[in-house]
């Protein structure tokens, strides 16, 4: 088994501040990490749950993939991050199993991680992000 943890569950939201306030009020949650990933056009707020995260995500510009997703599908579950020890090896294993990579090779993600996204088509309808810490 090459998955070591559910790294994060990513939820796309229109208003990041409102989503954070809601998680604080409903769950007593604290934001563990916040980051703007300019290359992806997203701003993230990470709430730690045990050794995993809930990643509240919004768009920073109208042409980012998250902006397009929000426009088309509305708010909600966007992708799941699976933690692995070796992103490249995991990517190759997924491709060998029939997955369609969005990233042909691993690239920098938030929190200093190395990531690769795999298309929902070929992965039973779920956008998967491989995350190596
Ligand atoms: Co993610």
C-alpha cells in the first residue's frame, strides 16, 4: 500500500473568510496554515484534524481552475489529497493502473509539499492529488 495518510480533503468555497468563521464556530477549528498559491490561482486555509487537513480553498483570480469549478459546479468537495512517500513512484503506479495524469511529473504544492494531480476521468470520478511531504 503506497498511501500513508489522507493528506487533505479540499473544499471549494466562494468566501474563504466566511468558511473559516463557520468552521471556527461549528467545530472550534483553528487555521493551522494559510497560503496563496499564485501559480494555481488559489488561496487555502488548512484546518488540521489529527494528521490530516481540511483544506478550504477559494480562487484568487477569475481564470484559475478553482474559479471555473465554482462557476460551473458551485461550492463543495473539490479533490482529495492522498499522502505518499514518493510522489513520482505513486504517479507512475497510478498511470500503470490506467489513471490520466494532469501533471506529467511532480511539482511544488502548498506547505512545501511535492504534488501531482490526476484527472477524475480514469479515477472513478474523483480528482486525486498525490502529496509528498
Ligand atoms: Co490539494
